C-alpha cells in the first residue's frame, strides 16, 4: 500500500508543483490509484487484479514522458516507471500467493 501512496504522491506533486503541464488537470490521473486504496487495505483480491492491469497505463506514461521530455519531468517519469513496476510485481506476488494458499486449503 505504501507504493500506491507513493505513486499517488508522485503524480500529484509532478502535475501540481514539480513540473506541471497545463493547469494541473493531469493530476486527475491518480484517481484510479486513490480508489484502489480502500480495496488494498482490506486485501480484496479483485482490487489487486484490476490494479495490476491499470498500472501498465502509468508505466506507459512514464516511458513516453521519459523519452520525450527533459529535465525534471524525465526524472519523474523514470521514478513513475520504477514505482509502477514495483507495485505491479507486488500485486502479482500477492495474487499468486493467495491463489496458491487457496489451492492448498482446498486439498
């Protein structure tokens, strides 16, 4: 959950203070992550599943912006890529562990 909060904080700081694009309207991109916080805190499996799919949008944004922008934005884009990949891997490990545990309990 800490990585999710970090990705939210990065998105907000990036779009509102550090390297804003336009009037900060891209800060809305963190809403899916904010909605996921409730499900993550309750360890809901569907939240982990859909979040692992949504995270590829953040990774893709990081790749595009790291390759097209310079300076602070490029560094922030690299950080976004790292955080989104780390959170994706954490979601995958969590889902696989829970499914493996359910199979063992069923036998």
